[in-house]
C-alpha cells in the first residue's frame, strides 16, 4: 500500500482470493497461488556508447508450473519493480490457465527506459539479460516473449544469445520472434485480431449481432489498430479512434487505412493529424462517444469512478491490461454493461506464442492462413466457454461479473492440475 492506494499486486491477490471463495476451492489454493515458486534478481552490466559502465536491475519471476512451463513476457520499463513483476506473473498464470494453454505463468523485467538507449546499447542490454536468466529458462522450462518496451528484434537478440550459450539453435525458448528467425507473421496482429473476435462473439450474444454496430477504440498502437481493422472486417463500423495525441470521431466510419498511414508518418502516434471527422486533443474523449462497443486498448485505469458515468457503450472489450478499475466495473455492471475482461479478450498474443512454440519444437511451420485459422478457432472456443459459464453463474449468484467468472475458470483448471499432481 502506497499513499493509501492499493498496489497492483494487492489488487491481484484480492481478486484471486475472491475467485477462490466464489469457486468454492480449498483455502490452500490461495496460499499456493499467492506466492511465486521462484524469483530471480539479476544485475546486468552494460558498456554504454560513451564508454561508461551502467548496471541495470532485472528480474524473472516463475510463478506457477502446475499446468506446464512458465510463460510470460519481458518488460523493459523504468516503472517496473519486483512487486509489479510478481503481480504480472500471477496474471499470466491465470491467463494461460483460462485459455487452455499448457503453460504456467512467468514474467520478466528490466528497470530501464529503452527509448533512452541507442540500438547498440539496447542490444547489449538484451543479450546481457538473456545471459543472466539463461540458467533458469529453456524451451520446455520457461519461455519468455515480448511485453511493454520489448519487441521481436529484442527476442531475436535474446534467442541468438541463448543459442550461443547452448552451442546450438534453440528457437522455442523465446516466442514472438521475427518471421526470419522462426517467428510467424500472424503474431504481429494476433492480439488485436483476438480482441475483435471476442467483441464479435460477445456482441452476437448480448447485442443481437455484430454487423453494423458502432465501435470505438482507444489506443492505435499494435493492439488497437488491428482490433479496429478486424472489427471492420467482421462487419462493424469503427466510428472513433484515439491515441495519446487525441481522439477522432466520424459517424460515417473512420478510414482505417488512412488513419494507419497518418499515424505511421508521424512515428507511430499522431491520430490528431487524421484529415477527416471531428477531432479533439483529449485522448479520453473516445471513451465517451456514443457507440455500441468500446475497446480500451491503450493503458490501464482509463475507466474509473470519476469518469465511468460518461461511458455510453453497451459492451466493453478490454484490449489493454486493466483498463477498468474495480469501482468503475461495479457501476457499469449495475447498469447492465457487459465487460469482456482482459484476461480473455487480449489473450490472442499468448495463444499465438503457443502456436509458434509448437512449430519451433517440431522444426515445422504452418502458413499464415492456417495459423490464423487455428488461432481463431482457439479464441472463439475460449470466449464462448467463458460466456456460457458466465450465464450459468450469473443465474446462481446475483451481481457476478464476467471477470470474476474468468478468474474462477482459471483457478479451477490450476486447482485440478495441482490436485492430481498431489500438491494439495
């Protein structure tokens, strides 16, 4: 607890405890899942371009292995700390379990602002981190991937460094690599693709269909732009988009190809320069546009108690991690707004990582179309299963949210695995 605010780890543990109680699981399940199995702290010395040696702090948290190898991204961020990394690892344990993957949860981080490093410094740091965690990872032990501040190029450096240590190529130890280095081209859009699928299935259940529905997307980075693209592809109308430069509204539909071109021309952010529609420099404005479906795909805590009453969407599909606070979720739920939680809605990325991992282990590959078909099938089945369980539990317990049901489903799968292993 800092300055009266609940930390991310405290919030995650609170939700975990509630889900254990709601699902009727033994209290021991909470005690096991509330702490990681292993924590590695590392120091990474990097020689900077100016000749100075800087030592960076890093972590790798291996949270739970009941369902399989640890799986979770690596975050390069000045805001990261060990407590946050533990919370993120717990989240990956639950996300992997919910989505039927043969993985436990893990997470890694380095305390650094990657934007302040030169390409050479970034490569040396990436390779240094890979060397530091190498004794505890492996293609059937712990399989990292990108997260905030990292990307496929960084994964390429890391898999190369790990392979050098081993003396042979080990492609399956990291996922979301470039296609030139055992990656799959579907990975770049997998998360946004999955968000759009989740929106479509939820809309068909709760809004009578998806065709022609008005969609707003906050965040026009990799997740948001592909969520918008596939929402339109599946038949909806994207009327609002936003990034950190502002929001754009066009009731006739935003020209997504033009929006993407404009943003790319301005270095990845710059939707405010889109030449059509109505514009405002407020990135939050898109949250309040009159729409059927809202996809917050930017950062956490954008829908809060102080602004939740401005939100007019009937369905919210979380592309970002934690965009809705607990208090705001209760208010929306009481109004009848359905929220498809992040743990389900944005799982396309880790599901795609699983498919890439399977390819790498076999030294085999599917073409992009086949990969996308497999990805879509897994996501559709997972979302439909979640909605079905939600409808059942909602009829049994008034006020239950889809997020709570998602956590119950995840804990249920982990509990069964721990029980048959003899851990309980």
